[in-house]
C-alpha cells in the first residue's frame, strides 16, 4: 500500500506531538511527584506501589512552618535575592552606561576580564571569605550574603546592560546633551526608560540565580541568615524517611521561583547568554 | 573634564570586582605557603611548598580531577544532545505547545538542593524509590544508585536540571533561523540530515558555544548536589575537586592545604576558561 504524501505528513506531525508530550511528562514528572508527595502522610509517601490517589493532607506544611520556621528562611531568601540584585544594579547601571556610550581603548578587555572573574572557583576563595566574614563578625548575616551574591552576578549584569545600552542610538543622547541635560538626568530620563526591558531581564536573571545559589548560602549561614536552599539542605542530614515533609519544604521553596521563571523565560534567555543568542 | 565623569561612573564596578578577585585570591596564595591549621593555631609560619606537596600527592586528587572532567563532560554532552533533539521537535507547531514548553523548562528553576534530594529519595532509594519499583515490575535487579553509581546519579540529576537550559537557548536561537533558506533547501530536495548538518547546526554554533561555556562554569564547581547526596563517597567515587578542597578546609580544618588546593583549582579553571572565553569572544565578535 502506498501512503499518500499528505498522510505521511500527518503521521509525522502526530508522532512529533506525541514525542513532545512524552518528553514533557518525563521532565516534569519529578516536580509533579514532589508536589503530590507533599500532600501525603509519611506512610503514604513511601508506599509501594506508589500512590496516585489519596486523601490530601495539609499537615506537612503546618509542621514545616512550626518546626523550622519556614517564614524566616523565605524572608531571608527574598531579602538576599532582592538586596543583592538591587546592589548589583546600582553599581552596574552607571558603569555599563559609561562603557556603552563612552568606550575607551580597554572597554572590551575590561568586560572580558569581568566575565573571567566568574571562572574563579568559589571553593578556591572559600577560606579567605570565611575568615574575613569571621573577622568582621559577619558570619551568618544577610549583609555578607547580599554582598557576595551581588559580586557573583555583577559581571553577568554588566554584560547584559552593556549589550542593551549599545542598542540605544547615541544621537538621542547627544540631542539631550545639546539641550543641556546633565549626566544624571540623561541616565534617569533617557537611558533608563529606553533600556527598561534589558534592566528588567538582568534583574530577573539575577534574582533566579541568587534564589538558587547553594554554595555560599549553605557554608556561610546557620540559623539566622539561612535561606531556603540551606533549609532544604538541612533536611538531608538525618537519614530518616521524612519524604512528605521534605517534599512540602521543597515545594514551598521552589514554587515562587518556578512560577516566576515561567513568566519571564524570554528575558532569562537573553540574560543567561549575555545577549549573545537572540 | 567631561571624560572624568565617565571614568568615575565606571570606577565602582571595576574597583569592587577587582577587590572581590584580588583580595581573596591573594590570601589564598599567601595561606598556601603557610602552616595554618584551625585546630592548632599556635603552629604557624612559612612552610614553602609542603602544602602543595601534601595536596598534590593525595591519592584522591587524581580521582577527583577525573571525576570533575567526567561530570562536566558527561552533563554537557547529554544536555546538548537532548536539548538539540527536543528543540527540533518543538519546531513543529501544535496546540498546547506553550504548555509543553513550560513543563519542559521547569526543572531549570528548581534549586540544586531540592533537585538532589528529590532524586536521591523518591527515585533512587533502593527500597522505596520509584526506580526500584519500576525495575521490580520488569523483574530487573534493583540498583542502589547513590551507593553503587554515585557519579552517574549526580550526572542524571544535573542533566535533568540543565537540559531545559540548553533547550531554552536552542529554541531561542532557532527562532531567528532564516526560514526562506530552509524552504529553498527543501525545494532542492534536501533531506532532514542534510538540512540539519548544513543549515541548523551552523546556525546554532554560537548557541552551542554559550551553552557549553556557561555549563562548564557552573559544573566545575558542583557542590550542593554532592553535599546533600553522596558526600563525595563511597570512598572518593563521587569526589570532585571542589569537594576535595572543601573537605580539607571545613572538615579537615587545614587552611594551608585547602589553599594549595584552591590555587590548583584556579589553575585548572583558568586553563579551561582560556579556551572557552576565546571561543565565545570570537562568537560575539563585532
């Protein structure tokens, strides 16, 4: 039997769609399973065969809040993520502005050097940073986390903003200068509104990276400044089977940033690739 | 005079990053030549290269370097291949594609500690895990993933998280592909493979470069996944260089040796960075 061209095409289309659905189901399944488990009792969580239908309970969530003070950790995550992002932006916006519109002979090299600081392995500077934080009495404080996270994201933010500012035609700026605008006014009234999209995507990316950072947050914090990554890590230690509670804590820790990521995927790509992929 | 204002604007970012890099780096190099043990602070002083000698003759070093390379290389290979395949499938327009895309990229936003704990407990646990259950159905032997295949387990976790990243970037890059060129090739009778080989792959060159570079940066320093699952073991089977140095520093309290290890890690990272940054800089050209 000869299958017509149109039929071939339809079969191919349907196979592709099916493959996409199967792949999406596989990749999303661990997250689905985590959320599902968070509504089970501890006994149901380890039941075999695995339980798909059951009477959901909210018990785990209230236990997490009572035992480990989820709100405190969530607040630390929010404050450090937003604080570090804000700090990095405040430093980066004027710098990127001046590099984009008044590039010197070494501007390109400086930018590459900034990117190369990302290559410095965190573990190689663990002891110095740890000791300095100790000397300054800043161990387990949000301040030290905010500073470290800001420095980690500064190069990426610089690259992104530089790429965005570059796209603003310099004639507009020259015109404003002719009209007597000062540098601050120029940034405030011309550059910022025009590059708003770029600044937003840099900020979004930085927030996601800060939220999920799990080296410094685990090693430099304890009870006071611990973030959600540290809270979840603390559940790894006792070898008990508290999967339902672990799932509840994980769900609470990830939900905000996953939903956030869904809405800003486009902006994040530009950020992650330093604007190199459009 | 005007020029100075712009220099001043650039100064904070450059000075801060310079301090952020130079000060800890200088201290690490200084410590690496000192005897500095947190438990015996009274014993101190210059010790020449003995910290390096101690670190470099550690039998775990060779294993950990090999593990690091396997980890970085394995994850990059898996994510690039899967990411490419899925992004090509998603070129097909169909209803609900938006939702499929959202489901596919979600793992990227899961925090590393959560990622590792979900997989370790609910999938890889040899008694209650889903993998054990599924292999039980098919009558296959149950694998104790974390204990028997620790490095592979971590590669699976990282690949699950980072395939969406590769996918996200490849999808974005494919959108800017010249469709007329593709149609022209189709009219000329080009099949799937020749289109892929001569049009898609060259177009994705830069995107692949970016994916490889960024993943190399992140995976060279994999920490949280090991911290909450294998703890580098059993033995040194899942110890990477980051973990080895971390163990010297915070578990062994030996700042001197850990610093020598840090200098070693910096040298390795720089060798890799040198090649990668050059490639990406070329790609970004203009």
